[in-house]
C-alpha cells in the first residue's frame, strides 16, 4: 500500500489521538480548526489507510503484577536447509512460537550477531526463568540467548515523532 499524503492538519489530528485516543471528534475538530464532519472524514481516511492501526488502553505492568522487564537477544540455528515441523524453517517456527508466548510483548528481527530482540514482561525472576527454560530454550531453532534486565524506565511512549 502506498504512503498517503499527510498535511499539517492530519499531523495535528494524529498528535491529539496519540496523546488521547478517546478525544471526542468535536474536540479534535475545534483544536485543528475544522468542522466536525471534515475532521471525522480525515480520521476515517487515516484509519482506512492504516496510518491509525487501532485504539488501545495502555496498562501499567507494575499494577498488574508484571514488574520485571527483560530484553532478550536470540540467535537461531541457521544451517542451510534446516527445517522442523511440517517443513517450516526454524525461523518460521520461531516466528510462530513468539506469537503464542504472552510474555513476549515485542519482537524485532535484528541485524548483527543476534537474530531477534524480544521485550519480555513478567512478574519476577522466577517467572522469567520458567519462560526461558520451558519455552525459549526448548525451541528447536534457538542456539543462544543473552538477556539484559531493565533497572529503571526513563522514557516509554507509544507516540511517534510525526512532526
């Protein structure tokens, strides 16, 4: 899908919605100097084009008992022709497994020595240990894992720098 053109009004609408996705259309329209109907049309265009992927509630992991944040670098077996269940490559199996692990809240394919970077949110070290030993290290393609734990969060945002 081609990128859509975003003008200054679109960017202001996006900034408002990034700050609070529940802002009423009437308020957004007033803040961007549009009437409600054209404002709503712009928002719908942004949604339909995929610029706005969805609306969510942001939860506090600590208040949910998920106080340990780990970043896990994973290296996979990359032997040529290595396949697992049903002819899927180890990488395909790993990507599917990550989708099923609720502790993994983000996964990125990486350049460099390691193949993937996982952001893992768990209750405590015992929970993390169970996840690593019972899920991650048991996966047939995983050959190396390196973990760093977050000591403190200095900045965490879902807002993108849209200008």
